[in-house]
């Protein structure tokens, strides 16, 4: 071994260091482990899979996040936006392609909702679209498009982690509108348990959004599929479609389709 080559750590010690990185950063990419420790990406994935098996990590697209206790960790939107960013961008573009001029659209809080907002901005053919959202980042993203778009914020109590607005008051507006389309984000889509979210106040607002729209589409990258979280938004029968990326496991997609959910796989490309 030359002086320029990194010294390979034994696997147990390397995994201890990866645990420390997970705690420090909240998210570690496969590529980061490969670069930092001088191992192949196959070895990096094996390390993460071992930490998952030991209950120390949760696998997400491209890497892993730490586990706290037995529950899921809710990520700040800034971190969630960086996680599976390409998949969320493509899902957002596919969702934006469903919108027509003159429609009213509910865009749920979250990183995929933010990707959808950016894709709507890029649709220069759209006009007279009313966007209703409980996400401050989404409202601010679309502010530049006024008056081409009308942007309505639900109101309610502010949750700093997601910059989201929840009850009280968020439900008041949603009970008074009926939108053409609703795009709902989540933390889990499961054939048996339906669509779920890690945070209960947000799950309740999402459920109100489902009831406030003519057509409801759940937008979720592949890491959310087959996952069950604490707060139930609605059963699969409440949704008209799922937009997800083609990195999803075929067996999971088959179960969702067998349960009656129409699934569109968005190609990630190169």
C-alpha cells in the first residue's frame, strides 16, 4: 500500500464510525462511505444493510438515516429535499404534467411537494391555476408566479421542522374548498395500512386535503413504499393514483396494484 492510499478499517470499526456519522449528519450517502473509507459502493451498501439489521439505521434511496428508539425520525425539510432529490424532481415533473390551466390544486407540504411547485413554475403554458398549500416553502417558491398563479395558504399553527401549517385553523379553510386535484406527500404507502405519516398533526391535515379534492394523487419516492407509519392519512381506496419512481421494488408495486391502487412509475433515467 502506498502512502497516498487510505488505510482500510476493519468492518466492525468502520461501522462504528458510520454510526457516528449518522448521528452527526442525520443522513449518510453510499457514495460518502465509499469515498471517506476507501471501500467499494458494494461494501458501503453492505455496511448500511448491517446497521439496518442491527436496528441502528433506516435505508433510504442513496443511503441511510439514523433510528431513534423504535419510531421513525422526522427529517427537517432541508435534509429531506436532499434525500432522493432526483427521484423527487422527476415525480414532481410528472405531477405537474397532470395540471391544466384554470384548475385548482392542493399541494401538500414536503420535499416532493416543493419539487412539484418548482415543476409547476417551469410550466410556462399554465395560467389561472389556484394553488392551495399548507407549506410555507411551497408558497414562497410560487410567489414569483403571482398573478399567473393564485397562491392560497391554509393558515394554522407553524411546525418549524417542515415549515408546515397544521390545526387549529388549517382545517377551517380546507373544509370550505373543493379542488380539482390534490397531491399528497407521506412517509409510508402500504398495501394493508394505506397511506401514513410519521407526524400526527400533519397526518390530520393531509386527511382533510384528501376529502377536499375531486382527484387525489399520492406522491412518494420508492423509499416510502411498503412502509407503515404512526399517523394514518387514508386507505388506498381514497387515492386515485400513486406517482413513484421506477426504483421501487416490483413485488411492492404488485401488492399495491393488487390492492386496487393505480401506480405510475416515473423513470429516473441516467
